[in-house]
C-alpha cells in the first residue's frame, strides 16, 4: 500500500507530531546537521497533506539518551497524546530517535495501532495496525537496540584495550599532567603545585591521619591547587589556588595516581529505582581487587606503591570500626590509653570505655556483649578499672622502646625541623608566584594605550590587586622565617640524648597529650587482650599483648577489691518520706543536720543531697497548698499570718503552753493546727472585768506560774488579745462565792 493510501481524512483531521531528539548535549552543540534534518521534517508532514497549523514539534528531549527509561518528558507527552487519539501521524528521522529501548518502542506501537496513528521515518509511512508494517517496525526497533549495543561494545572495547596499556588519557589530579608520548605522565612544571602535594604526603607520614594533615596545612597558611582545563596557549592545565579542605586532602592521599599507578574502572554504574519509582543511575566505588586496570609503577609518583598501600591501611584504621569488625578507630582525646586496642578475653569484642571518678578522669573498660542476669539485674561479663591496666601496658611499652629511645628523640627533632622547612619552602614559592603575577599585571598595564581608559582602568585594578597579594605573601614569608626553629646546637643534642635515657619522663610530661601517648603506643602494639578476674580471692587482670611483627607477651595486673556498697539508713529514709509531705528539701536538710544525721559517706545533708535521695527512692517532693483549710497544720510563720499576730508572740505562747503545737520529728519546725477553738481564743478587745496576768496574780494572791498552770488546766478562763497597747493574756477572775484555793 502506498503512503497516500494509508493516510485517510481521519488522520489528516488530527495533529502531525515531529519528535526531535539528540542523545547528548555535546551532539546538540556539534551535530547541528542532524538536528536541522529533524526539524526539516515539518516540510515532509506538509507534503503528506497536513496543514501547517496542525504540525507540532516536540523537542523537550534534546540531550537525553533514548535508552533512558522514565526520564524523557517529551516522549511521555507524545505517548499520552497518542493514547488520547489526538495524533494522526508521528514523524522521526529514524527509529533510534524515538527509542533505543524495545519496551518503550513496542508500548508506543501498541498504542498507535489501537488509536489508528501512523508512524513515519525517512524510509516511508507505516501503520502499526497492519501486520506487515508492524513486523517491519518491530525489526527496526530490534536493530536500533542492537545497534546501540554494538556501538557501545565497540567503544568500550577500544577504551578498555587502550586503558589496559595505560595509554587512555583521562583526567589527572593536580600535580600530574600528560606528556607528549603515549601513556606518559609527568609532574606539573610549577614547583608550587608539586611542593604542596609533596609536603602533604610528608606530613601524613608524620601525623598519621587525614584531618591532622589538613589542620597542619591550615596552621601553616598554605594554599591548595585546583587543576582546571588546559590552557590553549601553553597546553598546561590552569591552576586555581584556594584554601585547603579536608575532602581535598583525603582525595589526594587516597588517589593511586600519586603513587605512580595507572588505574581504570574504580567506579561502576548502577541502576536503581528512586522513591518515586523512576529508574535512575548512580556510580559506586569498587574495592581495589575489582578495578578493571591497575598498573603500579606506570609513572613517577610522589610516593611508591608500598607506601601507598600502607597509607590506605592507616586511613582505613582511622575510621570508627563497626561491631565485630577489625580496626582500632581514630585516636581520641580521652585519657584511656588502650582505646581501640583493648579486646575482651572471653568473647573477643572490642572493649568500650567509660569514665568515672573526679572530673570523669578515671578510665574503665567494659565489654558490650550481651549482659548476664544476676539477681534480676543485667551485669557485664567483663568490666575493669583502667588505671592499673594502662600503667602496666605503658611500662611494658617503655621497656620495649628503651633500645631505640635515643634514635626516636633525634628523629622527632629532625621531623620538627623538616616540617617547618617544607612549609617555609612552600611560602617562598607562593611569594615567587605572587611576584610573577604582579610583574605580569604590570606588563599588561604598560602595554595598553593610556588613552583607552576603559581597558586601562581594569588593568590598573588588576595590577593593584596583584601588588597587594605580593605584599601579603612577602609579609607572611618574613613572619614564617622569623618563627622558624633554629637548628639544634651540640648542647641541645646532648640534652636530647640525656632525655632519651628517661623516656618515661618525656611520656609523662605535661606537654605530651593523651593523643600523643596513644599514637606512640599504636606504633608498637596491635592488640591488648584483657581477661578480668574480679571474683577471685586475689582479683587480677590477665593481659596478652600482641606487638607489631607478631610477638606476644603476657602480664598479670592486680585489681582493686570490689568496694562494699554503701546505703543510707532505713530510718533516715522513712523520716525523709514523712518530712517530704510537709517541708521542702532545704528544711528537711536542716532537720536532719539538727538530729546529727549524716549521709552514707559521712557528710552533712544539703538540699541537693536530700533531693538526690528522694529521686533515688521515688519520694515525691513537698507541694504546699494554695489556701489553708480549717484545722490544717501550718508552720509558725503561716499561722501567725492567719491569726494576725507576730510570729515571736506566737512562739512565746507556744512555749508557755497556751497554744498546742506538733513536731513531725525532734528538731523539726513547730506546726500549729488552726481550729475554731484556737481562733476563738484570740480577740481584739478583752471583755470587761478581765485582768492582765500580773493583776490577776495580785488579785488572787498567788504567783504568776500558779495562775498560768490553772489556765492550762482549764480552771481559769483566759483569752489572748492581739491589739492595743497592752497585748497579751487576759484572765477572768472567779466570782466571790467561788473558792479556788
């Protein structure tokens, strides 16, 4: 059937869609003829009978590969329009423009066949609903997918073959450049670039960690080179100087190219489904034994391959190890000497550390294995104090190090001088580079026409900036030269040799940090296996020291006997429980101290110690009521406030016995119960005929104490006046016919 015979009026009544796609952005930029040919398909659609207004172009997928699933928005829009019956024909330059994946290709053919949509390419017009056309389109889809596989296999085969010879030119890290011969790699000709890289590897060998090396670079004020694209005029990569970052230092120390090795295939592409169900691609780093190409000694490096492998093992050991995984972890600031080295003698797990004692300065080692139930509580099968163990291991370490103590002291002095010299040399290079940049800016400024102020002003600003940078670099160089440590004199060397005879003094010096002590220990020890016997009559710990090189030694360290548990007296706890109902912690502490009670450790009570006891024994704290009720117990101050008298007056009446009071415990504050009877005893004005105490004693002819006793026994009626000039007790005298005595 001819092309015109397949096109019907129903097809012409719908839109003609032209699908335009290029696989990469580089093809969009460079393969302009292919893109132009795809856009020219609008003329073919018009020639097939579609009006210009019904022709649409979908080019949203320019720069997107046809083998990618779920990320071609333009293709998805095309499929949606076909499924809605809005498209009469789909035009593409070739089948590979529409899809490189048979799943997407056949999905479009199925929808086009059901919705009576035509498909056209440079060879003809096809109807997916016809058997022969569907067969031909299916063959074209298969060939398109196979073509992509063949092209990729050819390209990857050539790349792998060239990489296997070490001649494939890929991006090199800063400090290395490609030479003129095949596979030749050379150092960057700029000494400032190679100098800072070499200093980084030297300092890592001394300091032992990536972060310590990065901190040294920052402390020395050194800049870090970033390598850009090659300069067209010189052919050398452009260098940009920035502040060093820990990530950049880590990348440098772990890159095998700096060890003179050529590598290829350190990463692998993986496909995965994201949270939205879209198929995506990511790169995954592979272990060294899975790299496609590894050629040690391919080119000169800053370090050799053996040093590189040792450095990688050292960096890997600084990572905090997972449970039951080898590795000691990075050195921390704590005082526990065996952090990362101590293992359990029963289960082999790494021992964890906790600190106790004054200022949390006493280390203790314990195993994180499953806890055992003893008396209903979980206990660790391995827990021991660390002071005696650390001291014993340190003694064994110093004894093993004694033969090499002198050489170690002199090597440390040489490393200190070398570190300062390498930094100083790099600062000289930076000053020289700044001087060159200033001279270059001056030449550019002087070469321009002075009357061309639009250009001259910009070059003048650039020259001034370069001069300022030169001044800063020279000032920093002068400062660094001034603080450079001078070489050791013969007297100082003799002092160091004498100090080497007593390495213990060096280790215990205040200037030696805990990190320094642990790093020294790790230089000789691989592991310390600890088995604690605290339940034996003679508590001890058995240590097995595994040294570098495979040597093993054993130590037995006596441990402190378990101290008896101390506990507060039960009657004190009961008393606190009763007092907490009425008083806050500060008053409870005063009551306990007045009763001469002490804590379990023999100390006096304070509010915080009472609160700690309450928290431990789950005793609720005192919560005073908002409004005192009738008959409620109140302290003297609160009761005086309610009765509108002075607290001293209330205390005097309490001591005289006119008012009843209560004490929870001896030494506790008095409490007074506000009853209606007590409130009735207080009055503002005494009744007529009632006399004061001294007048009543004269009238009755008895002493004051006798009158008071009769009032207490209820033989005489009395009231307490709280206002007026003569406040106090008022007594009612008996009638004349009454005889009291």
